C-alpha cells in the first residue's frame, strides 16, 4: 500500500512532514528551532502518483539517516484517517483558494469553513466529466466542493449535489461550490440554499440563478443567450472585471454590464399561464429536465 502521511526527523525541531492531499504532495518543514514552518506543494498527475513520490522522498531521507515518526500511519487505509478520494482538509482547501478568489468571496468561504468544520471537503483536480461518481465519496456530508479543472457538460447541468457529485443525501446540509476554471454547458440552473462561485467563467445558452436563497457569483466571463436572475429570489453577482455577453436578461444582475432587462412574462410567453402556480426557477428547471429549450423567445 502506498503511503499517505509520514513525518521524518533528525531532531525534534528539525523535521519534514509529507502528506498526500488529493493528487498533491504537501511538504511542511522546519530547518532550525524557532523557524516558521515552510510549506510547499507538488502537483502530480494523480493521487497514486503523489503517494509514490512521497515514498521516494521517504526512502531518500532514510538513506541519509532520518528517523520515521509515527510509522504505523503508513499502514492505515485512507478511510481510517477520514480521507477518501478527492477529500482534503479545510486548511488545504483554504490555502488552495487563497489568492484565487476575490477577498470578499474568500472570506465568505472561510466563514463557511468555521461553521461546517465537521463536514467534508472535496478538491476535484481532474476533469469533472471524466470522474465516476463513486470517486466523489467522502466520510461525512460534503459542505464544500472545489472544482479545480474545467467542467464541460454536453447537455444541461443542475448545480446540485446529485448531479455534480452523485450525492443523493436529502439532508439540509449547507453547500458551497467553487469552480476555479470555466464551466460550459447547454444550460445551467442553481439550487436553493447553495452558494456557487463560478470564478473561471460560465459559457451557456441559458442560465437561471433565481433559486430561493441562492447566492451566486460569476467571474472572468459570462456568455449566455438568456439569463434569469432575481425575480424576488436569488440573483447572480458579477465579480470585478467580468466580461459579459448576454442577449436577454430577465430581471436583475448585480455588477457592471450592459444587458437590457426584459420581463420574464415577455421573454417566456410560453410559460405565462403557469406562473401563478410555479416560480420562474421551477419552470426553468422543469423544462430543462424535460430536454426543452430554456432560452428566451
């Protein structure tokens, strides 16, 4: 079995600690007593490759006379340490997001981390479409999922636990999704009570952000024929310097843009008779699930 964590010492104050987090080998070291900890990360092609790199480093250190501390940890499976697949610690996720999100959104995720410290975090550093759902398994409810590679979906995509992670848990667990790279799909809809940060941009034919109590941010670029946002529920906020190309906007989008707002009833006249019994977000999602067009007329 490949190792996932090891600490090597020459003296109590002179050590290197190596941890595999996802497909990254994290190295923490202190050379002299009183020195601050130094942190380095080496990105590998996969988690297996990171574990193999760790073992090569350990073997080298042993050949130089270093002592392995806590060697029993090397024989423990990932589940025994509470870490599976793409699961990482909150500290690792926050360190990885630092500098890659605007300060306000990073502070939001950091506050979310404090409130959900017992929940799991996923750092998905492989193309989402190529990862089987079973690889997203975690040992606790997933509160934060970070997608560090582009997300490319041929059809429509609901940004919800089941569609993104194969998670059918019906709990009211609060969730935050962070997409560091571009998301492309035919259509996208967010879900209630979720915070979604599309930092790498969104390119779709249509998008709906008006789910109840949904908080959504888009950065880099927002290209869409139709955007449904607001209407008394959730709306999308544009991060600074986001390039916007939207043909039809129904209601409200926060941030700098030149899209002209059109009443939902006019843009989607085909749904006018149903608005008394369902919200715009529900109608959009139901039509999307049926494979119908969700672009404005």
